[in-house]
C-alpha cells in the first residue's frame, strides 16, 4: 500500500506542475485519435458521460455537445483546475469537475452511459482495478472508449519502450500490448466492439519538456534511443537530426 500511495503522490506532483502544458499539447488537444473517439459516441440529452483522468480536458470538451451531463475527473486537483479553465473558456456549461482516483471511482453503480479515458492508463498502478471500476459505473448497455499507448507483443520491444517512458517520466508505470488490454476488458465483462490503431510521432525535445524530465534522465533516454538495436529503431521509427541527436520517435 505504501508504494501505491507514494506513486499517486508523485503523479499529483508531476501533473500538478505541468497541467497547463497538457492543455496546449498538440498531441492531446486534437488529432485523428480524438476524432475517432467522438465518432464512436452514442449520446443524447438524457445521457451522462464520465471522462476519467481528464488531463487537459480535451476529451471531456469533445464529448460535451453529445451528452446532457459530463463529469471530468482527475486525481490531480491542479490539473482539474487547468481543465476547468480551458473548458469554461470554450463555453461548455454542462461539464462538472470531480477529483477522483481512477482505481476507486466515487460514483454509483450504473451511473454513466459513457466512460472515456484517453492517454492515461499507463500512469495507473492497478489497471485491472480501473477497468473493473469502469465496468461498475457503466450502465448495462453503456460504452467505454479507451485510448492509450500500446507496445508490441514482443516483450523485448515492449520493455525497451517502457524503459524510455519511465526515464522520461517517473510516474509512467507500463504501457500494455493490445492483447493484454483485450484480456483485461473481457475479464471485467466488457465486450470489444471496435478498435483502431494510430501511429503518433513525438518530437523528442517537446516530449521531454512537457514531462519536465531532469537533465541526467534526458541524457540517459537520449542515449537509450540513439543506441537502440535495429528492431527497436524500426519499431519506434527513431529519427536522428543532422547532428546525430534524437529528433523524434513514433509509438502506437
């Protein structure tokens, strides 16, 4: 339990200090991936939606026109404040904000017609508990829209990318292969109706800056990517600039 509490405190410290950076992050604010989530919604004025780990609030804002009530939740109070300022500034009036632990959601059984969670579960200490909570708060015919970074099934490649992410941001726990997600969803009684994979390129310096990566870790993750074995270089499309420095990498 001590480790779990410590991790959640680190998450709040990390994202409390960088909330505004996530509000303006291009990769979080828009993209084909967010458009796909919105395309999957089945809203209505009488329906309620919950966005878990809302971050900058982009998903909550995107689904707000389709639902009568939207709850944007996050573990980090300062992140919620950034999201609220952003969403209110866009004119949305049907979004409420609630501090919540994704692994112990403070909502009633069957309260929501939709639950969304975008680019966040790799920070969760107990993903299975999170999925079980989603299944609990969803209505029987409800929809769960999930997006997160996935790694290849090859454990060597998966470990490589998770090591890079952990060096960049100590609150990173683990990105899962899609196979593990399918198994976990099935175990919680959720049926996968559709899925889609996107490739997303991350400019290296902006990726580090958003996470406020300390200088020693920056050098370590740069060396890890620069010296990547051929299979990892290909899987993650690691690009170098003319000076031989890391320019970008691409994940799924």
